[in-house]
């Protein structure tokens, strides 16, 4: 979940101290007994940056979370796919006007690549067919839909072979009357969630859409999609590295977080899904090349080089 709380009072900035190198290693946990490729993939090495100190109004300044280490995660009975519950379902909710919406098919493809799982897309569900509580936001004057109403509807539609069901909407959302808005909300226990792309559109705030708007929207949509989906696997927000699981309180903050998983969060997802890390990076590389996201493609290529070359020369492996 991410959003802006109206209770923000700007005094929390000093409450969060970014963890140091030892705390970051402790968050990754002991990797000595793991296969070689995983040991290398979970080494913080040079490809990951520590989480920076939050600025006033940033997520960690307002919500100084304690963080979730890999060991915390593994011992928390996290939601895990398995048996027949092995598909991620996406549900487009409300209108997806062509000129200002991402293609759900590409989101499906990205989720399938990112989580190395089967992804199915529900037919679009019209908002008018549902009895959802709405309001007009006093600041933006735009319509907002109450997330808890949506979660109740999703819970009833959760297919038996679903690991989780996530609704995607172009409508703005709020989780309770005291909140200004929310980017997304999930119910871990019910394995359902909803997230909004409304605030990724400059026109939402009365600004002009740039020429690169479709590309920026897709990039932002992919990012919120994997952030919210990762929550369904019981991953908490990341406070250790710059990571797609960092919380975000505003657009600048969500734009600045990377699309990638840090070693702590990669280890959690790999533990849950059991994917081959090298194969997953290869598929991600192909996706990033296809959509011409060069910085992401370069980053993944570096990761692959590091893992594959170290695997080939075991003598050079760091000693645990
Ligand atoms: Zn979140
Ligand atoms: Zn992380």
C-alpha cells in the first residue's frame, strides 16, 4: 500500500535511520547453504544502492517502518503459490480509454516475466455494474472510489486456481474517509488487491501530457503492478536498499524507486516461487529490450554477467 495520509505533520523525518551495511547483510540472511547462483544473486555486491535517508514528506519520513528481513519473512507463514493456486489474475476495473491507459496485455506479460508465473486477465469489469462507494476529492475535485468496497467484490470473484487477484483501475482511490488518496491497497489474507493508475497521468492534476506519456505511463504502471503483486506474496516494504518494494508517498518518490528487486526482496520472492534467478533475469532482459527500456536492460545484463561469470569460476566466489 502506498499513499498520502492527511495526518502527515512533517515531524517524522528524524525517526527513520537508514540501516548500515551490517544490518543490510543481516536482512539478506545467511546464504552459505544455498546453490551457487542464488548465493551470488543475493550478494549485495555493486549492483544495489542502500536506501537513502528520507526527505520531508517521503514514505519513510511519515511511516518509519521497522523493515522485514528475509528471516522475518520466511518465519511469518507468507502467502505462497502452490497446488492449484498457481496463477496471478489481473482484472481491469472501469474504463481504460485508449489514449490514456496502458495495454493490459503488456502488463500481463510483464507480471508473467517478473514473477515467472502464469498470469490470466479477466474481461473488463464496468464500474457502473457495481455498488461502489465514491466521493469527490476536495483537493483534486476528481472522483474517488473506496478501496475496501472493491476488495469485497474481488474476494467473491477469486478463482479457485488463483494465487491472487489484482484489480487495475484508471479511477482514483481512497482507503478510508480520513485519507486523501491511496495508490493501491491489498488484503493479504484474502489474496486480493487493487491499484490505481489515475495519478500517473499529468492530466489528472491539470497538467499537459508530454510526448513520451504512453511510455512513462507503461513504466509507472509496470512498477506499481509488481510492487502491489509482491505484497500479495506477503513481502513488506523494503527499508534496506533502493528497491521496487520501497514505500512511496508521492509520484516523485515512486518515480525514483527502481523496477528491480534488491537482494532481500529477490530472496523472499525466490523462496516463495522457486524460480531460476538466471532464467528470470534473461526473460526480463528480453522484455526490457523489446520495450526499449535501456537503463533497465543494462542493469539486468550486468546482473547476468556477474552471476554467470562467477558461476563459471567457482574459485573467485566470495567465502561465506
Ligand atoms: Zn506498498
Ligand atoms: Zn528490497
